């Protein structure tokens, strides 16, 4: 029974549309149970009742999750959004001369433009205005791995409660993904959550953010 419960819950979690319908009481439990048994290659006659019970129990879990989701929505309703267009994200090899990175930062910040750096295990990403691409090439012409152009930076400035509310970032990522918006880069700082998306997706993002 416990194995069937786990399999059923995992199946629902892997299908967000089913999860949403279950949460909103839009599911025929018998049909869902038959579908789960079929797709997971489970014996329907033997496991139908166990799957059905697991679905109903999971619905109650989702009801508690919905209360938490309302807290997330309250935070997002109290958030402000800033958008900057004509942004680039340039990925560099890790073994760069960091003195050049500091010089680049000084030159860009002198012009009061954004300059963000994300350091990973094997690469470094520079996020800035697209008119600085030539300057980046001047310092790192042989170290550039990838250039992402025609981007927009979406900054969500939230109330301080976001720091103590788990799931807000995951909620936003899921919202973007379910609406076919690719997140090119993302980072956060205190109450600011920053996403880089294609400029063509900005209108769609603004529609989604009307909480």
C-alpha cells in the first residue's frame, strides 16, 4: 500500500496539470486511478482501490499546500517589478584574469549601468547592458563561451517576509515554465529576485505578474 501511495503521489507531482486539477476538485478519481494504473503498468483489478485512496489522501495534502500558496501570493501582491531591456549575459571560461574583471566593473559602473557577475564551478557569467559587449570582448575576447543577447532583466522587489517564506522562488520558476518562458539566468539578493528572459517574453511575464 505504501509503495502504491508513493508511486501515485510521484505520478501526480510529475504532471502539474493533473496536480492543479486535483487541487481544484476538477478530477474524476476513478478515471485518474485507471490512468495511473495504465501508465505505471500496475494491475488495475488488484491496485485500483489503493490508487483511488492515495489520490484522495493526496488531495488533502494539496489543500494544506494551497494555504501556503496563498501566503506566497500575498508576498507577490506586495512586490514591485522593475524591467530593464537591452541586456546581455556573456559566459566566460573560468580561468580569466580577475584584474580585467575589476577594470570592466569600474568602467561600467562609472556609467551607472548594471553589472552582475555569477561565478559557477566551470564558468563565469557577466550580466550588463548590451552596449558594453565590445568592452567585454576587449578584455576577454578569447575567453567567451556564449553570448546571450536581446534579453530583459525582470527584478521582483518583495517585502522582507519573502526571506522566511519557503517556495516563493520555486513558485515563480514553475509559473514561468508552465507558460513556456525560458529563464536564461537567475539570481537573488535579499528581497530582490532577478530573472533574465528574452525581450519577446516580457509582455507575457507582465501578464503573469498581475497578482
